[in-house]
C-alpha cells in the first residue's frame, strides 16, 4: 500500500504544478525513509554514477544545443513566411503551414520548448491577424509544437530507449510512421474544420500574391532545403548505421552552426546564449532523471512494481479474441 500511496501523492503534486524533478526526489526521500530507512539510499550513488557513465545520454545536450541554435537563427520565421505564401490562399492554409513547420522544427530540434516558443511567437500573431479563431490557432500551435516528443530525433525517445534498454536507432525508425500519421491527421482535421466552418480559418490574400508561382516555389525551397539536409544528415547517419545516436547528435550540433553561418546569423552572442540555455535545459533533464531514478528505486522496494503488474494482468484486454471468417480465433496473451 505504501507504493500505491506514494504514486497517488506524486500524481497529485504533479497535477498541482510542483516541479517534476523535486517532486520525484522529494517523494522518494520521504517515503523511502518512512518505509525502509536511510540505509535504502546507500545505493543511490551507484545509480547516479550509471547515469553519468551512460554514453547514450550524451546525445541529450547535443540535440538541445542544436535546437536552441536553430531557434535563434529565426529559421521558423523564414519557414512560416515561405509556407504561408504557398498555402495561405486556401482555407486553413496558415494552420497547415504551422503544422508542417512544427513537424520540420521537431525533426530539426527534438526539443518541445524550442518548437512551441518559436511557433507561438511567430505563427500565432499571424493567424490572429487574419481572423483565425483563437482556439484553433492555439490548438494547432500546441499540437504541432509537441511533435518534438515523437518525431526523431527526440530527447524523450533517447531517454525512453535508455530506460527500456533498446536501440535508439530502432526506436527512431519505429517512430517515423506514427509521426507521419499524426501530422497527416492534424492536417485533415484542419481541412475538415475549415471546410465546415469557413469563419474559423479563412483564406487570406497574400501581399505577394501577384508574384510568379516560380518565385514562391523558389522561396519555399530555400527555406525548407537546409533544415531537411540537416535532418537527413542526423537521421540518415543513424538509420544507415554510419554513426551512433551520440555521434549523430554531434553532427546535428555542428550542422546547426553551419546552418546559422549559411544564414549569416552566427556570432559570439548567439553561441554564448545557446550554450547557457543548453546548460540550463540539460540540467533540468538530468535532474528529472536523477529524481525519477530515486523514485523508481523506492517505488520498487515498496512493492509498487508488483501492484502495476497485477493491475495490467487484471485488464480485460490482456487476452484478445479475434474473429476471422466468422470464427473466433484465440489471440496471444499480452
């Protein structure tokens, strides 16, 4: 019961708004001392050392640095302007542009915070300016911004691969198709809503509408090709087995600097600010990892893993029956 109470209290505190890292660590300390005593935490230095020695986790600060550098190069702004010129004349065009740009930024950065901040600061004023409904505008930004959770390279997928002891490359490959389906679903939703309710996402006439279509396409290509090249360099090196995820993260970090140089926006101030913000974000991620490690240790020692296992086995979907040709076929047990 201690493990169950520990889980419920932690969930309530997280919903209230307490910081994740301190909530996990604080609950681990309180319930660990109450149930097992101080001696339980003699194992914590070994667990923290295993996190410090994990070479896969080195990819986290490198991908964070890549995302922050790309954010400060105003890459999202260029993408939005180009995609807006391309899709702006149809209903929901700006929302579709936001989704596509959010997916590109997610694949380029892998950092949710960078994508959401960039999309919120750039695309929200533009959509509101052209009388898009606030709920649709903010919903599209939140949905497309959080694509960084699933579209490779994702910081969450790297941590999940470490926790599950699976290959990061295999996890990246497995996430590609769900990512495409998710992006496609968002676009279909916007098209349907804008068709049923034209006032929600009206079409707008671009100032550069009189320009030749070829010039619009050239502007779109110039804005999209550089980040796509970076994405191919990062993910392609992993999928082809040329580099490990950690090595590909370094390719992404260097590639982001080259991309900033390509746009002639790389200077010492951007490099300094990106480094400081990378340190802050990396510290936050690893603080959560350490807190979660302490929480899982105390949770396991108090029988929480057994409670979770029994709960999963008690679910009605643990054994599924399929019907093929009108006959019942017993499925495999989950």
